[in-house]
């Protein structure tokens, strides 16, 4: 199941050229840009790992693309996103955030039911990937962590 | 492959040159920079070469993108930074870099103080310069042969890697004194081979310095009288003999100090001032310089009073 979160997520994956154009737009707005990655794509997981500090005072998207490329090499089976941070109000606020890389195989989410008192049922979504330990969730063999499920 | 096809594909060099608006930059260079004839010629050649290279690529003759990294050598105040800024504009207009920005860095910006500090620092500067020109002033300080644990070498290696692999994204200009730059290159042959253009900036002659001085004075809406002009020439001659002389920069500093003395003279004098008096610099403003007291004469000092801090670069 293809995860849709952040801007452009209902579009087909952006090409590098398109990513670069978006980053250029961010830089022209005077925003700082950062790269983050994770292998826990639950929609409520807002704290992804930072790939280095946010990059300030950049003039050209090439620098960001370089970071995206090295991050992809290091984590070929993680989700990677690019964030743009706006500081005009005196604090850094996310203005744009979009996924630039995703694992080959995304097992998606299952619906988990919990029986509570009084025959109540509580529902929650559960990522199949998180059944495996961190770093091991989207394996490189292409089968994904849910092989045999 | 007949005549016809060649004709159809013919490209108009003049038009391409006009479209790139490079001429304006070259004109600006001629207008704003006095002297430096050899440098201007080289820049013109480089611009022509890049333009032709671009046309060649348009018709499919181009091979790899030419190496554009440069090295500017010359004493301080000979216009290296100014020319580098112009170069950024030329490269931008010809489409070799995406932006016409120039980031200036020195050893302090690139080299860290402890293990593991250098790489992120250098990379950050490189990232900021991406798409434009990175100007490394006094580049030879990056390499300290006397200290084998110096982190400068690490910065050089990262720099070399980017100069080689990301030629599309970044043009590096190294600057510094000629002799030290030569030593630097002899220790880092990899660096020399990656720098395509070596430009040497000659020192200014006294006439050129006078012209620069006059231009600066005029720009700031002051003017010399005849006596002041002669005194200023005399001042420059003495100043040139001093070891710390920094060409155009010294001229600018001298003018700043002359302005201070002029203001002081007007203030002490008191009373009413005309517009003319406010703009006028007379010989006494220049003669108060310590240079006249310390450097003994070339012609004959006319009543040097001395005593001012005037030897700062």
C-alpha cells in the first residue's frame, strides 16, 4: 500500500528534476531545507530521524539534491522526506514537506481491534512493517518484512 | 553532410554574444577597473572560449564541459575579488553556473579545530556556494606542510572531490600571492591540474593608482585641487615604497583618512561653510599623513607635520 503523507503524495513519485524544482522554490522563498528519514511511517509519527541539520543560507538546490542522494544510498529501504522551514515569524515552521524516496515494497497498515469494557471495540491502524525491529523493517530482498504473512 | 546542411545549421556568433549580455559585464569591467590590461584580455578570451564552446555543444560538437576552476594570483588590492565577482556574472550569463552569486571563504571557514570538525564545515561552505562561484582567498593557508596533523589537507581533499565530480554545480576560484600559490600547487599537484585558468594580477603603476584615487574621490563627491593632486601623487609614491602597500585598497584607506582630516580641518576652522568648501580637499589634508614624516623624500617634503596613524593597510 502506497503511503500518502505530505505534499504531492497523491501524485506519482516526483522525479529528481521535479524535486530539485520544488527545492528551488523553497530556497527562493528564503526557507531552510532539511532532509529526514524513517522506517516507521505511521501517520502520527512526526519525529523522523534528521539527516544532518537543516541547511540554511543555501542558494541552489544542488546542495539539497546531494544530501538526498547520499541519504538514499545510506537508507535505500527507508522513507525519506524533504522539509522546508520558514522563519519569518521568529521560529521555524514547516511550510512544505514531501516524500522523495520510499521503500520498494510497502506492506501498508492493518486494522487492529481491541475489546474494551462493555463490549466496546477500539480501532487503530497498525503498520505491518513495525512488527520487525527498527532498521530491519524494509529488507533489501524485495519481499518486504511481511513475507509469509 | 553537404554545403546545404552546414548552412542551415550555421549559428550567428555575434547574435549569440549579444543575447548573452556578456558585453555589458566586460564593459563594466573596463569602466570600473583601471589598468589590469592582461587580466582583461584573458577574461575576454575565456568569455569567447565559453561562448564558442556553448555553440559547439548546441550543434553536438561538444564533449565534456570545460573545466572552469581558476586561480587568481597577485598582491593584495589588485582587484582579485572584484574580478571574481565579474567572472561569476559572465559565467552566469553564459549559462555555466545557475546563479551569479559568489561566496568568499578563507581557511577559517573551511578547516575545523578538532578531529571530525573539518568535513562538515567544508561541506557546509561548499553547499552554500553550490550553483555559483566559491572564492577561496589566500588558499595556500589551507595547506600547512610544517604540521602533518593539520586538518587543512582534509579540506583540500573534499574540495578536490567536489571540483572534479560536481563541475556542473560549482566553480572554484583560488586567490593569493603568486609565490605562495606556486608553493601550494607544488605540494598539491592534484589541485594544479584541476585549475584550468591561471590569471596573474600585476601591481598598479603610479598613474593607474592616481586614476583610481581620482575615481574614488569623485564617486564620493569630493575633489582635489591642483596642489592636492600633486601632493597625493607624492604621497602615493612614498606609500608604494612601504612594505605593507596594498595597491587600490591602500588608496581607498588613504582617501578615507584624508576625508577625516578634511572634516577635522573644517571643524577646527569653524564658522560658515560653502558647498564648495565641503567638497574640497586641499594639500594640507594630505600632508598631515605620517607617511610624509616617516618616508624620507623623493622630491622634497613641503612642511610635513607628521604624527598621524597612517600606516595601517
